């Protein structure tokens, strides 16, 4: 859309006086409501005073209409001055301006008709009455559209409709809750399963039915939709289109959009956002602190630059976090990301989530790739970043591998919540499942309190497969076959098997644990043979072997293959007090 | 009518309904609102913790940093000369030395060398510490506001110089809970070198205003670690169980009347005691440890109640996922005869402390256990009392002292902070008690500013109103 050309206006007012003009012009929204009210009253009086019962109101008609007409003329003048700022959509402004001017003229005419009454003009009176009323509505509407945005009146109605379509048929709260509880064999809510399957298996871009962020925002306000949100959260999203753009549309477009572009800034298209405004760029990809698109949101409310300005509807904290996360992750306009319910992180990697059906996992496994979990990622991310991946691999093989890298990566990815009912199950079995933090759903499990260990307990862990990162089975009678179950837990980075009953054969299963970083098998019957199996654990960084039947030669062999592997074989022997420094360790 | 009866009578029907309506409403609301908004149990950790457990080897009485870690050759060079007044300025000293006419610099015959790849300075008093130099992170610039033992110990343990605040371990127990349900989450072990020393009080491991199950449980040395834990002769397990069930029932009935939360704590503690009847003798029995362990922890480790034996116990408790083990070793308050006294104390703790670190390491426990070693303040660089070539004493010195940490999340093989040539003032990177506390909490995954408990209309936290996480010691 075109902007108002200012050239002609400059002939009339130079820039200096334009400042004053605009200051005065800004009174337009204040003054304009006077003629609206007064004219309405005048027109009302004119109409009702025709009825005999209200005859006594007749003298008030012309008085009221006079001030109404005067007010509309004043409004026109102020409105013109305001239009000089050029912040407004030319098309709409044109309509508003001319309906306003015509209204002022007609209103004056109506006033004249009533002020100087002539018997034969009653038809003209009627026509101008209708004309004024219509103009009042039309001009007022255009004015509103200029200030609040064109769809201000209709957006709520529209949104409701959209929501109705968007939500799965189980929009009824009781049903949704039920849905959450009903878990199929994979521990997945049935409903979501269906959604995911169709999207991802067909390799389509995810169609986000109900992930309208407006809805997400409103979700935090009520319980049923909250559950719905939790249900949806694991889904990948075109981050800009589905998450950011609606926020901007809702809160920013009215001043920085097609109708108005305050500070010469528009936020209604990726190009415009990249371009920035009169103060330069507003988006520095990857750095929210340098992006005024974010920083202005978090300025104190009383700061002049705080956006949206005081009095306008503000972004919710979650929305602000979302903007932050989006910029932090590169501020891309075409990348698929997934977001968490807490709204704090947007991650580029799509990991198989708790809601991912079994069939997808098998699909993942069948793909002959070294990155077994990347199928979802591949098909969803428009711009891949393989370069980064490669770098990491190089780093891992050449330099000593850094502790906790893998775990940190996993913890950054987002994941669904552990079902509280499942947690109860673990509590009953005395398995401690504790979270990594308040803003994460990842957990560690500890069997320290387990009384009558049974390998069936490990099957239950499959339910929290996506969330489980550390597992401590120390001192339990864990046998070789149990390790098969353990190895199927894909996100385990730390595994404690010390003083269990495992033998060499069991360690062979651990090669299927791509993320394993730390393994503690001290006090077991492992020999060099078992140790050799561990060479398949490419990410192993720390290994505790004290009290096993391994030999220095076996350890050395493993060290050669897994470079940088820290092996603690224990056996502390201090130097005697009188001898020189340096301990003998290992 | 006593005050308790009065309270009970006040709970009439209307109060009960009010209470329960609010209760129901609050329960429903708490399901909807983000956790923490309505108070209640904190949901910790805030973020992924590096450390899950702590062993705090508290050196009570204040070990002299100058003889152990903070090498100041100038003290020997200027032996007997006055401490320049400009160094001390108008800072206060204790009443014990305030009226001394002179402040002669003192340093005994101790040899300092650098050890390990990290080249950490240590004296020949610590031959075993020397061997674990690369595991340790020294903070040389700890400083406190208190100048006497009781307020200073209370300060570092509770964040306030005056009593009445919960101990560090109580906070951790309250915030993070216990992993092992059969052992208390906060355990306390005491040992001492001399018969006479600065006393320690139960207030140091008190829960204060936190629920009382978070109080530190002190284990005595010997056959009976917790008094009255065993069933009397003739009382079998079933009878005990029945008795506890009946008692719990009575307590629950009482709760309905009084809504007194302390009763819940009481139920929890009875249950804990019941479980401890088996778990404690099991865990605290070190007689089955192999000889190699005793060898490693040193000759005293077979002696129940010694620091070395307590270190083995600490390791065993940590192995069983106890959250916080607090050891105290008393006897470091060397106002006189320091050169000979400090040798005894160093010998008490040197080998066992080092052995504990390595023992945790070989068991893989150092990956998520934090070990802290240190006292409540330091000791001054000038002699207290008469200075002779081989004898002197040192007075309290709150303005700088050294502690070390090892294990989870700590940058090993580091020395943080610097003091001046006299070991009197800090010249770089000071670490206040509250900074230290917030750093340790950070390692446990806790934002110290958000971990509060509301009591008497105010939100309290361990770090009171101060504290910054010391990033320089984090791995």
C-alpha cells in the first residue's frame, strides 16, 4: 500500500511549523468524539421532537446541531493536521478524510435547516438526516480502522470461529482431560498420535491446526485449554508464521502495519522487519539484547520507548519470552522450530517427543543414517544446518571430548511433560524420578530406595523414555538381559551400574546408547572382554572401572579407540609422607 | 485453660468451614496456577544441578590459612617486625589483641611448595592434600563480618550472625528433599582434637522456622549413633509398628483440630526414626570396610568418632544418596602455641580429607558430589601474645581466609582470589560468606534469590539480602 505523499503538504507548512501542526493534530482523537456524540444527540432530538409528546425538545435541536457541526469542522481541521505526520495508510486516510469533510458540510447543512426552518423542507430534512447519520457511522468507522486496525471490530468474531475449527473435536473440557489420562501402549495420548502420524509420516510440513498462538496465550488462562496446549506442545511449528507473526499482528500491526507505520516501521512482513525503521535495524539475529524488537518490549513501563505504548494492550510475559527465544535462535522467518509450554525456549531441533508414536520411531530406525533421530528434523526444517553438526563431529574426534556436551544438547531440546499418573507409578515402586529443573521436563531416575528390584521396573521407564536422561541402578541386582531394556532408553547420558550383577555379555547391549557419556561399572565382574564392547559407545567420556576384573592392557586398548576417554580405575595409593609429591593414581 | 486448649476451642465450626473452603479453593487454584505462586513446598532445583549432594568438612575454630595455603614469604622475611599500620588501617581486632602494644609479624618454620599441574601452593603440613592439588579449587579470599567464633560459624552455616535461621543443610533438605527415604537428608558428624575447644551448638544444624524434619540429625560415634533409636528389650517390630500407626492416627485427628503443621513433621520424624532403626546401623557400620579403606583414610580411621572415621561415614552416607553431610572438626582455635598445635590438627584432617576426595572420585561420586573444606574465618598475620623464634599465636582474622572445594561443577586445579603480601587484606576477587553460599546453591541448581521461606511476614533466604554467584570457581 502507498503512503501519503507529503510533497504537496510541504508547500503549505514547512517542517518547523509541522511539528506544532502535529502536536495540535494529535488532539484529533480527543476532539473527534465530541461531534460524534453531539451530532448523534442532535439527530436524535430532531427525530423524537417530531413526536407530539416530545415537542418541547424542538428548541434544543438547532442548538445541539450547531455545536455538533462546529465540532465536526474543528475535527476536520485537527484531523488534517494529524494526517501530515504521514503515519497512516493513504487509502484509508483518504476515505476517512473525505467522509469526515462531507460530514462536516452536511452537518452544517442540517443545522441550517433546523435553525432557519421552512415549511416545505421537511423532505430535505429527512434526506439530510439520514445522510448525516450514515456519514457519521462511515467516517467514524474509518477513523477507528485507522487507529485500531482494519479488522479490529471483526477479529474476535473471526478468531472464535477459527478456534472452533482448529480444536480437535474433543474441545469439551472433560473429554480433553480424559484424553490426557487415557494412554495407549506407547504412553501417548491417542488423539495427538493421530495428528502427528499423518503429518510427519507423509513428510509434509506440519499443519498446525490449533497452534494459533492467540490460543496459546489464552490457554494459560484456563484449565481445559491448558491441557490442550500441553497436548500440542511437542509439535513442530513454522516459528515465525505460527508463533511470532500472530503476536505482532495482535499487538503491533495497529501502529506498525499497513494502516500506520509509526517511526517509519512496519512489522507486517519479513522484509519490513528486516528493513527496520527510522532508527535503523530492529532485529539482530541470534542476539535479542541487540534487537530493539525485543528490548523495547522489556523496557520499564514508564519508559518512553516501551512497546506497546502504555495503555495499549501489552504482550504477555510468555509472548515476550517467545519473541526472545525466536530471536535468540536466529530470528528466522522460514524455520521450523518447536516450542515448549512454558514458552521459554524455541529449539531448532525437533526431537522425537513423548507424543511421537511408535511407528515414527520405527521409521526413524529404518532410515540408514548416522543421525538416527533426524528424520523429523530433516523433513521439517526448511533450512538445515548440517555445517554445525559436522563441526561437532570433528571436534569430538580430534580434541578431547568435552564432558556433558551431549547432555546439555538433550536438555536444550524440548520435550513433553511426564504424565503425573505415571510418576505415581514410579513412586509406588520407590523409584525416584526427579526433574532437572523447573523449566524442563527432563528427569533423572534413581533406584536407591527400590526394595525388591524386578526387571519389569525397567519396562516402565520406557514411558518416560523421552524425558529420562540419567539412570542410577547402583547396588540393585541388575542382570545382563536388563541392560537390553536400559539400552533402549535413548536419551540416557549417565548410567550408574556399579555393584550390580552385570557381566561382559550385558555390556554388548550398551553400544546402542548413542548419548551415553558417563558409565559407572565399578564393583562388577566386567573383564577386558566386556570393556571391548564399550568401544562402540562413541560418546562415552567418563568410565569408572574400579574393582572390576579389567586389566591395564584392556583399559589401554579402549583408550586408544575412544580418545580422550577418562577412565578411573581407582585404587588410591598415597605416597608416604616423607617421599616427594605426585600421587599414584590408577 | 492453657494456651493450647484455648487455641483448640477457637477452632469452632465456622472457622473450620472457612478454613476448609479456603483450603479446597486453594487446592483447586494451586492446580491451575504456576507452582510457587501460592507458596508451599518449593519446586527445586530451579535449573539443572551440577551437584546433587554436599559434604561439608567444617574446620571449626578457624584454621590458619597462613600456615596451610596462603603462602606469604614476607612474613618470614619481616619476622618480628611490626605489621605496617597502613595495612591494618582502622579495622577492628578482637579484644584479645586490641590492647597489645605491638603487632609483630610471625611465621613459623613451614615450607611451602607448589603442587600438581595447577601449581597450587601448600605447606608441608598437608602432604596428602599436596597429592590431590589438581582436584581442588582454592578460594583464598573468603571474608566474613563476624570476628568471634559463635557468630562466625552461625553466619557461614545459616547466613546470619545471630541464631534462629535454618542451617545450610536444612535449607538444602527443605528445598531438594531426600533421595534416600531411610536416612535423614541432613546428617551431622562431630569430631574434635582437644578436650577443650570452642563449643558447637545444635543451633548450627537447626531447622529454625523450616519444618522440623529438616533438622540435621547428629550421629554419635560408637555403637549407638542415635540415642533411643533401638527398641527396648522385649518390644518386637510388630508392636512398634502398631504403636506408631496408632500414634499417627492420634496425630492426624489432632491436625484436623489444630491445623498445626508441626504435627505433620512429627509424624514424618517418627516414621523416619522407624526406618532408621534398620538403615542407620547398616549404613554407619564401617567394620565391614576392607582394610584398604582404612589404610587410605589413615591410622585414625579405625577409631570411632575420629575425623577420619567420620570421613568414611560421610562417604557411606553420600553413597546412599544423603543430601547433605556436615562434619565438624574442632580444635583449630590456636591463639597460642600455634606452630605445634597446627601440626596436630593438620595431621588429624590431612590424609582423611584427601582420601575422601579420591575415594569419592574412584566411586564416581565426585561427579555429582561437592566437597567443601574450611572454617569460619582466618587468622591474623601478627603474633598474639609473646613472639619467640619458635612460638607464637594468631588471633581471629575475618578479612581473608582460605577454603577449598572439590567435585561437581567446581573448576578443579584453580586458585581463586588474591590477598596482599601480609595475608591481611584482599587485593583481588573477594568472596563474601553470602557469595560462597549462593555459589554452592548455584551448583545445587538453586537460584539463591528465589529460594525463600515466608516466616513472620517476611521471606527469608539463606543469603539474606546479599550474595553473588562466584563464576570464577565454576567449571
